[in-house]
C-alpha cells in the first residue's frame, strides 16, 4: 500500500498522466427504482434528479507500469490482478472495451487510482453515483490526456456520452455528470435510453440540507433492492403512474413551484420506501430517527415555521429541499432542535469537472 502511494506521489512530481475527476452526488426527485434489464442497466422507469455541489467524490489517475489497475479507497488497496470481479474493475474493463471498439488504442494503459469522498458513503447520499461518475470521467480523461471537460469533449466524450457510459457502472451515476436538474429517460429499449439536463442549476437555486440520521453503511445494497422491487404488490401500480408524476415534477420545476414539487417529493420518497418494505425480500432503509425528523418537518411546516420538503435516498438520511436563500436559517433551526445530528448543507451544482492533478488537491 505504502509502495503504491509512493509511486503515485513520484508520478505526481514528474507530472505523469495525472488527472483528477470530481463528481457530485445527486438526489432523485423522481426515483430510479427497479431495473428492466440488469445487464444493460435499463431502468424500470424514467427518473429526475438534482445534481449536488458539495458532496463529491474525487478520483485521481496516475499511469503505472505494473500491467494491471490498482484502486485505493479509504486506505484500502484493491488490484485488478486479484479482484477482477470487483465492480470497480468490471466497470474499468467495460470502459476499456467501449474505447477499444470505438478505435482507441488503450490496451497498454494501466492506472493507479486514488478515490475519496467528502461525505459518509453507503448510507443514502448516493456515493455510488458520485463514485462511478468520477471513475468513468477520470478514466476517459486519463486515457485521452484531457485536463478539462472541454478537452474531453474534443476527444469524443461529451457529457451525454459520458453519462451513458457511467450508468453502466451504477445507474444513478449517469445523472451526476451534468449539473442542474437531470432527466434519465427510460425510452423503448436499453440502447435508446438517454440522460439529458432538463434545467440548468442557475435557473433555480435550490438547497439540499442533508440531516444525517445514521452514517452506518446500509445492510442491503440498492443493486439488490432494485431486484426485490419486482416482488412488491405496489410496484405495478407505481410504474403505471410514474410518467404522470414525472410530468408534474417537471412542471413544478419549470414554474418554480416549490410547494407543488415538495408534495410530490414526499409522496415519491415514501412510495419508493413502501415498495422496498414490501418487496420479495423486504428492505427497511429508514430508522427511528428518520421518522422522528420527518414528523418534526411536517409539524413545523404546518405551523408555518418551515418552507421545506423532504425526500429520502436508499438510506435513513433526510434530504430537506428548500430555496437556497432560506437554507442558512433552516440549518440554524435544525441545529437548535436536533443538536446531535450532523448536517451537510448542499445545493444544486454544475456537475462533474476534471483537473490536472494537484490543481484542486490540498
Ligand atoms: C435514485 N437510488 O434514483 C434511487 C433512489 C436510490 C434511491 O439509484 O444497481 O446505486 O448501481 O444501478 O444507482 C440507487 O441505485 O443502483 C439509486 P445500481 P444505484 O437515486
């Protein structure tokens, strides 16, 4: 481990092919829940999300000459020589194959990859979204010597193309490439699905105040829960109404109607969790603290003290959506009533960026 880190640092001083991708997490307003095709990551329904700015994964790539890839995460070293089945290496192989089939010669390029999150992982803040978005973008940038998103686009990878590749690593990662409000359109076949910005971040400055109810890693992965959803008696009802709900959510965004959006957000989050709770293997992602905080949000809103609505990811943590201009005061209010809870004050952001290594690292 120390040896690999030393190599990384030596390469850094020589400026050898070092690139860092920084990708934000995203919070879904209309959830991706269930897959129609697991192999091709074709979702059961279209989804809509807000790209965040502060909760990010930073992933750096340095060339190595060992003949295989190495991945360092949370001070743990994984190598593709020993762990080919690990989803990180499976995704890197998928990217290599995709680049090779489009005529790029990269078979001799191997990387030492170092990745870190600015937020707790695996507990409902979409760490696999930011993680696979940064892994995909960083790999493409490292292979094409691109140090800016514009250079990557000139090399043949615009944000739409990167998103389609990223979603193969983790579905929600495709929504973390562009900024603002993103729509992942299911379409009629896996090949025709698309991920496109619906509205830019500057069009509506919303905040996501993440209240940490627990930072423990979840016991059941989203990947497994996507499959269990098909066994829920509620799932077919959900799928029959989801396009209508998506339409309302887009209207609420277009008209900047926070109340209309907020009502949908809460219904949608609770519906997704109801499906999870009633699936072929029931999964409960929320905990007692989640319920207490949700009840508090609704009570305060009824009293006219809180202009904010919650949503949940596949975890216990609460994402409180509000106008960015009101976020500071709402955070103060939460800190007063919930002094034990860690809070991440996040907001809509502009999406994935790439840098020459060192430009952003402390
Ligand atoms: C979403 N989630 O739309 C939904 C809502 C969690 C709750 O997408 O198997 O980690 O890697 O494609 O992307 C989490 O699922 O699953 C997710 P895979 P992913 O954000």
